[in-house]
């Protein structure tokens, strides 16, 4: 009997010790280790997202698949926000709210990556044309990355306190999804986050590396359409007409002086005329010529100045020709993305601790657009960083052959998924843990 009691006492003691150590053992598991041990499951998600892409505001199956994954990790998911947008909430006591965002849409590009699970999807676009569809911008990786981060945080609650808010956003490629979700009550139907983090794959950064920048990192994006009006007639009798083609030619040259002569040289701006159309035949002077521009700036002041200059110069050319006033239509797109300096400074040591200082690069600002910026404009401190997505071996191969790596939106772009996900999950999860310290 005494022997039995001794054995029972020892078993009870072992159980107490194990129960005491279990939270510590759980806490010691790092995000990269967890991601590595779940890579088969994560890669399975990647194959499904990659091979079944959907265009902006059509992400029905994509959103359903992401919703299912988040619910499996015990998140409370609300669907149909701003179209196909979804929000997943996981509460773990009192504390800050950290928002983690992924985009979900694909683009009309025919994939030529050569991957065995390459997309063969095609659909009818908004204008009625048949188009191929692919994830040539890496949003498939972004979604799988957030699945990994979400599930790690759910299974390691002892490491954090507060609320994790997952956002699956539609229509990033149109620059419209964030606006749609915000207008549908993203920050009123749910608790407004204290911080928001996003990432984007980079076609020029090696896997294992990240790039980040404090302050302005992506540009304001505006589309401008200008119609120069004239008076049509016979090409042999130009004196009886007001030629809109000549006006357009003068305007193209005049617009080039905006950046070189009106913008502070220390600032940055781009004015590109991407389309010009007018006329029907060689001996006919038409009534109108249309021009389409993309305008990129960083600061609000420069944005306003450049757009005002475009209007002024268009009117001046028309006035000089004695022509009717031109029609200038400005469609404001995404605002510039400004990474919060305090948040950037707080998370930089976290990134260095995860991947090493040699693998944390100071990225250059770009003139590309990203509607993640709208969450910052809504009053939330944000940080978006670049995630290396191409293996060093592939980058070396491109360099040796004198080629540049395929860019985002190229039919040849693809990620080296496993290592990309290891770095993405480990950095984003670690950043979230820093912001939700118990």
C-alpha cells in the first residue's frame, strides 16, 4: 500500500510540474519554429489561393476560404464588409487592439511562371472583355501569411494580452477596398485599432530579408483626364479651324515643366501622360483630343499644387489658341502611405531580433500606390513593410544573366513561398507580440 501511495504521489508531482511548465514551454516556441512545423498545411493554402485567383470586388471564393481558415483558429469572423471584406476578432483580455491586414484580389494577367499549380483562371472583366487572372502581385502569399500569424497567436495566448483584429480587404488593386470597408463601418462596427500592420512581397528583396521605411513610403495616386476642345474642319484649311491636336501637343510639353520648375527639387512628383487620342483621318481636323494622366506625389501640399498646375496649364493652352475651355476631370485615387515614425522605431528592433540586422534594409520610397494608407489617414498609426520573396539563388541567376527580376504584375513573377512565409509569419507575429505585451 505504501508503495502504491508513493507511486501515486510521484505521478501527482509530475503532473503538477508539467502543468506548471506547460505555459512556459508554449511561450518558448517562436513564430518561425511554429511556421516551419506547419509549412505543409500553409503551402496547401498557398496552392489553393494561387491557382484560384479572383479580380477586385469579386473575391467571393477567396474570402470564403480565408474566413474558414480564421474560424478554424477560433476567430469570430464577420463577412460582407465593403463588398467581400472580412474581419476576424480574437480577444484575450484587456489591452490594445492590433489590426493585421491582407489584401485578397488578383489582377488580369496571364500567368507564365511555370509553376505546376499556375493559374489558368479567366473571366469577363468590367468592360465585357475576356481576361486571364493571376496573383502576380503576391496577395496569395499575404493571405497565407495572415493565416499563419492568426493561428500562431491563437495557440500562444500566454504571450500576449489584448485584441487581434484581422482584416481581409477586397479591391486593393483598384485602390478602392480600404475606402469601401471604412465607409461600411470598419472602425465603428468594430473597435478602432491602436496600431495596424501590413506587408507586401518584394520582387527584388531576397527571401529572409525585409525592407521598411519610416515616413512617406508610397505615393498619392491621382488619375486626370483632359479634353482639349477645338473647332473641326478640313485639314487643307486649318485657318478655319481651332486644332485640338496642336493644343494637345503644346500641353504635353507644358505639363513636363510642372515637376522640373514648380516642385521643390527635394520633394518628388511624377506627371505621366499615358494616353492621348484624337482625330479620325489624315485630312480631318477633329473637335476634341483627350489625354489621360497619372500623377504621383507624396505630401498633400505638393499634390494640391501639381493638380492645380495641370488645370492652369490646360486652360492657358486653350486660351492661347482661342479655343473653348478644356474639361479637366480629376479622379483622386489612393492617398500616400505614411509609416508612423514612433511605430517604425518601436518595431525595428523586433525585426532585427527576428531576422538579424543584416536582413533589415532601409527601403526607398516608391511612386507606387497602396490603399493601406487610408487606415493611417483614419487616425491609426500604421506600418507597412516589404517582405523578400525571391530566393538568393534566383536573384543571383538574374544578375549573372544581366536580367532584372520579374516585377510585380509581370506574368513571370512568382514567390519562393516557403522561405517567404517563414520570414513573413515570424516578423509579423513578433511585431504583434511586441504591441500586445502582457
